[in-house]
């Protein structure tokens, strides 16, 4: 058994395909490269929408947020080297990256969990244009089962195995509360689904041969809060907190992080 725990730098990546071997590579391509390919593809789509037919490695690297040397090395794994003085053909590079990621075919997807997150995912139009078809939505709430979300009628989760078989589902998306996520995962795996995107705040246990990508929005927000705090502390107007946990101009904090009102000598005397 193995879990879907990932290093911090990969926690926000949800679009990785291919299975890694013992050498840390997926189909001969390093996992780090595979994780960056969807970012390159997004940048390429943006260039194509602007009518740009060729792009220099420096420009594409800047759009993707990496350095040009890393981008050229990543694309060399796809057999694409560009043309000196011209750059890369945008349309052809879109095809190469899409083919490598397996996006030149349609992937049937089932979403388990028809709450706010599941509804948002079902209504997101970007999946279809990227090769993903939401084939079904499942939920256990009888008040939701039978309702229409996007173009889908929500089915009861008891039909999970039948839905997977009928639609030949390749990817399962778990958008349930943490308490039911592992049971849903187990059923998806038993039904033959080997690729799972997990939005539940839980580390899932899956057998070897099953790929799980975890998207935890709260973790990403906490990382952003860390950097925001660092920037705030670096500003001259933001003085360090004193021994009572009070920052300049603010109130001290309790152990649970809530603000604690200051007690002035006058109020203390009245008490």
C-alpha cells in the first residue's frame, strides 16, 4: 500500500499523467518534467488564442514561469528542439505536449460528491476542451439525487460500479467530505479506476498501480499566509510582536489565535 502524500512543491499540481518507475520517470520522462507539461500547455493555449504561431523559448518560459534552459530540456524529452532563430511552432508543440499527456483522446470522468465543489467542477467548461468528459455525478444525499447539474442527472452513489462500467470511466474525482473519501476511493479502485483526483482533506491509501493526485486548497492558502506574514514582517511599519504576542498597534493573541482585548489600568481598577 502507498499513500498520495506529495512533496510541498507538488501539492498544487493536479494534472500529471503517466506512471513512474523506480527511476522516478514516467514513460522515460522525468516526473518533474511531466508536472510542468500542463503549465506549458496552458501557456501555449494562451499564445494560440492571441494568434501567435511561433514562440521563442525565452517567451514561452516566461509565460510558464520557468527559466528557458529548463524549458528547453523539458521539451527535448518530447523530441522537440525548436528552430534556431525562429523558436517553436505553437500549434505543433500543443499537439506534442497534448499527445505526451494523453490528451489526444477523450477521458471519461466520474465525480463523486455533488456539493458546492462537485457542482463547480461539473460546470467548469475547461475540461471538455482539454479532453475530459464528465460522464456522471454521484451522491448519497437523496435530496440531491435526481437533480440536474450542468447537463448531468445526479445518480445515487450505490450505482458507482455500474456507472464506471457503463461509461468506461478512466478517472475518478472525489469531492466528498473526508469521512467518506476512503470508502469511495476503495470502491473506485475495486471497480477498475486507476487514476483518482482527490479533493477531500484526507490522505488516501491505494494499492500499487493506482495514481492519486491530491488537491488541498486549505494547504495552499496556509502556504500563501506564510509568505504574506513574512512580507508583512519585513515591512518597517510592521514591528515584531512583543512577549505577550502583541504586534505593533494590535491586540495580543490567545493560544487559539483569537484577538484578546487589552485591559487598561482604568478598566482594571473598575473590575
